[in-house]
C-alpha cells in the first residue's frame, strides 16, 4: 500500500475491503479521494463460460470507487453508493485485473468516480461510473 499516505494506509488496513471483496481477492494498492488502484485475480471470479463475470468487474470498481469516496468524505462522515453503471467491452480469462479510479467530481455531498478495469495487457475490460452520497456519521 505504498501508493497512499500513511494515514489512509492505516485506515485501509484496519477497515479492510469487506467480506465479498476479500473473498474475490481484491487488493487496494493506491487510494486517495481523487484516485485509486486495486487488483483482483481472474481465477475464482469466472462464470461458467470460463471468463471473468461482469459482476466481478462491478464489485472491483465499486469497492475502489466507494473507498475513494470515503476518503473524500473526511473524518466524521462516510460514503454510501447511490448509483453505478458499467459497460463491459472485452472479456478476460486469466491473470490479474486492475481497476483505476479517477474522480469526475468531488462535491460536499456527492462524489462521482470513473473506474477503468483492464487486463494485464492494458486492454479495457469495463468502464464503470459510481456516484456516492457523503453523509455525516450518526
């Protein structure tokens, strides 16, 4: 987790990525409010035809985009996903899949991130947009 400031790295280590993302092998490599990078293996995330399930791309992207939004929310606040869409453009069977998030907009109460999911050769597999609502903790 060298691609993030020490405070964010500590938060990720304590918080984790959640049960689903853990079971899928998702790892956060870089994280800030503005951008992030995460990986996931194809193995264990394939559908019956032997290609990675499109929903796996979405889980990878939502995990990363939501964590970027959570960092943007700041102390005493949290992020709640309110909209996500994905366009799958290529399939993948093997190797490590990488998601790269970039902020489209970071506002006081809403964030939107675009997440590009790619294979090891750099081929775009999916483009995902996620919007999160930033709320005060109760």
